[in-house]
C-alpha cells in the first residue's frame, strides 16, 4: 500500500490540474464553495466530509477532514462518533443486501 | 534540507536583519496559573523565574532614555508579578504605549484584584489569549473551566469599555490552532469570533492568529505523538517570503526575566540570545546597535513564516 498511498501527495493535489487546468480550476471552485458556511455550518460540513472520507476509505480525505474537524474545535469523541455513523451506514448498506441474497436463495434453495 | 537562514537568503538576497527597535517586549516571568498544552515556554504554577524590580527599572530607564514607543509585557502570566503595576505605570510615565498579554483567567485570581480597572486607568492595550471559540477545545488545551472563565473576564473588560468603539481601550484576541495544524485564514476566523462572541455579549477589536511554536510544551507533545517531523515539514512547506518584512523580531527586542536580550520570545525558549556582537543585557541596552543586528534564527523560525505568518 505504501507504494500507492504517499501522505506527501496530499500537498501535491494541485498537480492533478497540470494537463487540464480549466477542469481542475472548476473542480476546486466548486469544492471550496461547497464547504463554505451556508444553511450548514463549516463545522457540520467538516463532519460530513469526515464521514464520507471513511465510507469511501480515502486516506487523503481522512487526513484532510480530520485536520478540518480539529480546526473546527472537535476532539476524538466527535471524530469517533462521525466514524461510527459512517461505518453504521456502510454496515447497514451491506446488511440490507441480505434481502437480495434471500430473494435469490428463496428461488433456488431446495 | 535547507536551513531557515539559507531559505531567507534566497528570498531576500541576504540574512535576516532588524529593521528597528520600536517595541521593547518584557517577559517578566514564566509563572502562570495555567499549564497550556501549546505553551512554548512551558510556563506554569511551578515556575519560579520572575523579573526583579532592579531589572524592571533598568528596562524603564532604557524606555525613557531612548524613547521606545511601545512596551509589550508578557510571561507566563504577567499579572502574577507583584511588580506589574510599577512596570506599567513607569512605562506610561515614560510616554510609551503599553500592551499586556493576558490569559484572561488570571484576572480572576486574588493576586490580580483591581487590575482590569488599573489597565483602564493607564490606557493599557490588552492582548488576550482565547485559542478557540469552541469551549471544549479551549478547555482541552488550557484546563477545565477555562473557556467560561475567559468569557466572564472578557465581559468584565467590555464593561470597563474595552473593545468598545470610542473608548480608546483596545482589546485584541489571540487564536492558536487546537493541535498540530496551521491557522486558517485570519479574516474568516476573526469574523467567526466576532459572530460567536457577539452571541455571548462580547465585543473585541482584532483577532491575531498565531501558529503553535514547536518549542517547550508543544514540542514535547509533538515528540510524544511522533508528529514533530511532519509538523516541521508542514510549516516548511508553507514558507511565505511575504511574511519576512513584518516579522516581529525585526521590530522588537525581547527581554527575559533576568534582563538577557533576545530577538523574540521564542528564542528565549531555545536560549538563543541576540548575536554576540550586541550587548546582551538590558543594563547595556544599545538600540542603535540592536537596530542593525542580524537576527539569530533556527529551525523553529519556519513557524513564524508559515502561511499568513505570525508577526
């Protein structure tokens, strides 16, 4: 994994825009705007980001949004609850597919 | 890895030098009622270092003789010095603008009784630490109950006119990140402080954002959490040459409790006094020479030049 994920690469994110700068600029504008204070606060959005980061298991996003949560004054309790929420949704998503398995099994199981 | 000196040389074409001495910063002792996790001086109740009356008088003589415009008093908690009033009154009598850096909660200690009114009467500018607007975050860094105590003192200062337009009584606040991260944009943080403190009935003038200095108790935390290397790499990456002009070390001289002269309060923590070519004690204060001095630097200086800077 170390060869695939390098923590220094988080700082090099901008290099993704090297060949399609206009697309990257548009992405960054949208990304930043979506995280600004609105009907939801930056603090709430940082928690959503952390939860999603865990659900999609992106180490860069986990690093970035953990820092964001700390900057927003949150501690391990907040962070752990957010991770549990994300994990619970993921777990629930796997579990509900048990119905899918059941539907199939009922058709084929003697 | 390039040193701070080499990085500065590349940006400026020469070494970092002083631009003048417009502020005399007096650290009057490391004793403090708090033991903040981010303190670069590891200040606390157990610390015994305090500036003597003799050293204070030497500093006041220097202020009078050389017309130093600003005296910036810090610690530890300067309010725990029984000689603080003498120092403030002396500096004001010498015509200097006086700043006292306060952790706020110390103003609730019996030793500080009447000090807010004294500050008001002397026209002292108060620069107060309030590292975050989330109470739990402040309490984790500074100790349980600190946030509510800080708010009560801020209300009291507001009641005396501090932070209110037209009074001339300046109340500035200081933000520190709650961990090994750099501060966000100053304006954004200041707006948030203004909004959230207004909801608590509190007003202030300006918010300064300071990065945590990788020295003292904060450095111990970084070593313990195995985060020193990545924090130093983070501040190194964030080097911003635009901060060099306004660095506080270029405009002030920092006096330790024992009268030794430093380029800044941070160099006190590393015991790096001003360059040997200058007189190194307040009793031999020579602002002409000090105004031309070369600043003594170290790896920790990258913290002051990171992002928007810690001037």
